[in-house]
């Protein structure tokens, strides 16, 4: 590492105290929008204590003549899950004591840039307690420089080292202004992949030495590291190391069954489950349903503790389930055969068990959690979870017939040589989801036809809420002709599991109204404007007409459609008690906050259901129990923050990369795992920042730290140049974005 010295945080604190700036720092925490600017201006011109300036002069003289790098290092940097990469300033090639002292001041001031303040706020870091040290290092006259990762940041493989480098200083690589050469090395030090970028390629011996040094650094710090390096006159220099953030779990080898089940289940986990999610709904709702169905229907066993392993009470990863057979698997065919003969999906709601389920749901939804005493409230989540058991039983009894009918239809189509019709034929049965979508489509049509409603539904952006008073009144008191439709919206939605279904319905209707989506004519698979019913196509087959099997095939198609509708509707009904569970948990959170146990009601989500069930009335809790609960919440909250940008499973494990030549318009180098889709927004510079809307793909020439606030809104990031080690990639991965770099320039849009 190059020689250097550190201007400590104590020097920064001394300057802040002498200048009377501590109150201004506290004002930033309190939300004063101008306080950070006042701090920047004051620190950039602050009078430096004589003792500090003399110490800098002496240390700089000891380094000898030549340029130095003056680098910021804040107290909050390199936290687990938050690198703070590029949030404070660094100055390269600084020469002369006057310029060095000035660069130190500017580093202090950069602690209060808008981007640094926003980054700390986003990671719940105390603003008033922030301090900054300044590292001054002798500049390495680098022939080439860059970064190395001691684990693969895209795939999560810990046995691979990824090196990126370009000619000249490493600043060009980390700032993203060049596309570096990229190398992947295996555990033996062999280069397994090379991607050409800007600059002279590195010899394999240099790459192998870098990989060895990187692994030594990782071993020293006890975890994967992001290391900056420089190469000059045949010598390698390591200039910085920090823990890797947003690193996917190590890839796992999946069986064929796991590759089938994995993508289906991961769609139900859009975010990392909270401890409350896991201990209540995940394990005892859908989890219990799946376990009981597998055991009852096929004698298979699965443990969801293995599917979603936890550490310190927080889910760390997702392992697709691989059900294991038991002795009862041998008798499963006989049980399936009895169910196939006895039950018909088309009439499943006529089963008395469904009527009992309806009564239970009505009783539960009629309860007001705020009116219950603590003992009743604690028991409500278990009642809500137990209420869905009849749906589990009905699914287990009726789904075998669905599978039987679908398999018979597939076999018939195979014999007729019309397998292409299968996907269109099995859909089309009426479902609760289809009913809700049809109502929303009709609502969108009425919104477009009424200027007043069209204005109210015009904009989804948060800043439009300034006009929300009139808009809300227009939606709540629609014209006479819209009132019957409003009742129709409530009918399919009143049992929907979403916490605020009316808000969701309005948002969907707004989107459809804005983009001109009209009402759909007929359910999927049925005739639409300009289309033909696939069943008519099947019945027109010469062999069907010759054998007179059209009527039997029609019955078979309708049976298959009823089975698919059963699958959809039982899923819908199986989630109807989720709002009851949610309201009960949040009411417990509100009571715990009122008693001073929690800071916010939602903090209750960091507790497990059994922990709440064992907790006495909030107003009667002893101090030791209150502190125990608070400690649990702090620990789990910190652990979740550490994992905030880490996917539950490396995407490449579930969805292997497509081979080249798949018809993609443009391809490039991924800097994070995952997939994203959305409208493209080309942003060419800071003047266009306001044009980016939530959910859009950010496409730009490059990014630097001043762009990172945009990452909170973008769905993904595409830039002309950069690499895995750029600030854009580091911060984007922490935010959960999917950054990538296409070769050459991005297409103009």
C-alpha cells in the first residue's frame, strides 16, 4: 500500500466545534433542507487549527516531493450492506501544502453534499453523529489500475475472483467513464473468461498475483472484499479495500424438480420476508397448505425451514424445495384415484366445506381488532390462519381431477397433432381475478369518457398529490352513471388480500385510462375482437369431424378450464384471511408503540408471531422485557439492512444466461443479477433528472455519485461505459437495481 497519513475524525470534530457548527449538523437530522448547504460552505472555508495544519505540513513533508491523493473516509462508510462508495469526495494529483490543506477542507465539506445526506438518510445513519477522516496517500504513477472482487458479484460464486482494469488511474474505472477489461479467475488462478474493454490487457501472471493478493485480503478481513489496485513499473499496489455489499448467496446446484418449483415460488417472494411474515403467513398460511397437500396427495415431505433458511431471525436465502418421498407415497396412486372419481372442479364451491369457510371468513372480517382486549388480539392471527384449512382440504380433493382432465386433453391434442392449441384451450374458465380485471377495464372506459374523472385519474406520480384534494373528491363522489360501477369494483375486491384494494384498483384503472386500455371482450381463450375461439379450431379438425368426437372433446375442454379456474380461485380464497392477520398484527404494533415499547407500529414486523403471543399486555410489561424486545428489533432491523440489496437467490441459478444469438437488440456485461422490464428513459445529464419516472429503465452515457438519487426510482440501469467496480454499479446493486453495460454506445431513443 502506498505511504500516507490520516487526518483523523478528531480534527474534523475540533473544526466543527470551533466554528459552532454542531447545531447546524443536528438541523440536518431534523429535516432542515438548507442546513447541509450551510455546513458545506462553512467547512470549505473553515479556519484550520494551527496544531492540525502543522501536523499536516510535517506529515506531507515526510512523504517527499510529488503528488498525493486526498481521500475522504467517513465514520459511516463500509457498513454491512452500505459501501457509501463515492458519496464523499476524493482529489487526485494534489501537489503543494497549500493545495493539500485546501483539499482536506473540501473533503470535510463533502460530508454534507446532497447525495451524501440522502444516502445516509436512506440507510438510517445518524446525520449529527457523522464524522470524516481524510486519508492522504502518495500517488502511484499507474500504468493501469482498477478493482478486483474476491467473489463474483453477479453469480455470488466465492471461488471466483473478478478483476477489472484500464490504462491510467483507477478513477476512470470506479467513476464509470471507461469500460474496463474484465477477467474472471477460478480458484486455481486460471483465467476462465475475458471481456475486452478500453486499454492494454493485463498479463496472466499479473492477474494471478492480483487474485492471490485479493484472497489474502479477504482472509484477513474475514469476508469477500472489493479492492482497488494499481500497477506501475512491474509492481502491484493495493490502495483500498472494503467489504463487498449486495453479494448474492453462493450459487447452488439444483435438481430438475428444483428448477421447476423455484421460479414458481420465488414469484411469491417479491421481497425478503420479515420475521413476522415467516412465522405467521409464510409458514402457517401457504407453507402449511403446500405441506399438507403434498403429504396428503403424494406422501411427499418438505420443510420450509430448509427452503427459507434464517440467521439471527432473518431469512438469508431461498433454496427451491425438493420434496422427499415417504412410505405413504406408495399408496398415493390409490388416494388420487378415489379423488378423481369422486370430485369435480366445476362444482367445488357447492361442497359444504366451502360454505363453512365462508361463514368463518365473515365472522373474522367483521371483527374490529381495535375493540379486542390483548388476549383476544393475540389469538386472532392463529384464528385467521386456521380458517383457510378448508380451502387446503378442497384443493387436495379437487386438484387431482384437474390434473387428470388436463392430461387427457394434452393426450388428445397430441394424437390430433394440435399441441399448439393446448395453452389457449385450458384457459377461459371464469375466475375471481378475471372478474376483477373486467370491472377495472370497464371502469377505465368510463373514466376516459368523463372529463372530470379523466382529470382525477390523470397522473400516478407522487408530486401530483398536491392536486389530490379535488381528485379524491371526484373519485369518491363520481357522477351518477359511475356509481353502479363503483359498487362492482368493491364486489370482487372486498375479499382480495391486498391491504388497500381500493387504492390498488384506482391505480390500475388510472394506468389503463391513461394508456387507452379498453374493456376486454370475453375471458382469455374465448373469442375476442378479430380472434377465433381455439375450441372452434379444434372441432374443425377433420379427424374430430370424421369420428364424431366433438361433443366429448368439448366436455373435456370445459372440464380442463374448470380445473384451471379452480386452481386460480382456491388460491384467491386461500388468501382472504390475510387482511385479518395483517390488521391484527398492526394493531398490536400500535398498542406496543403507545406503551413506548416500539418506535413505529411497523417495527412489530421484526418480531415473530410466537414472541407476540408470549408477550403480556403492553402497559404491564416489565422494563427488562421491553428492553429484550427492543434489542431483538434492533438486531433484526440491522440484519435486514445489511441484506437490503442482496437477492434471496442468484438469478443465474434459476434462469441460466441465454446463449448468444437469441435475437436481442443489444447485449452487454451485467453488473448485477436479475431481470427488469419497463419503459426506457434516456437521461443525458443532470438537466434531465426530473424526466425519470418511477419504474422506468434509466439509460444514460455514464453515472457518477451525483446520479445515485435516481436509483431510488429506476427499475434498472443501462450505461455506455463502466464496470462492476464503478460507483454506479456498487450503489445500484445496493438499491436492488440491475445495472449493465452494452458494448459501444446505447441506441438513441
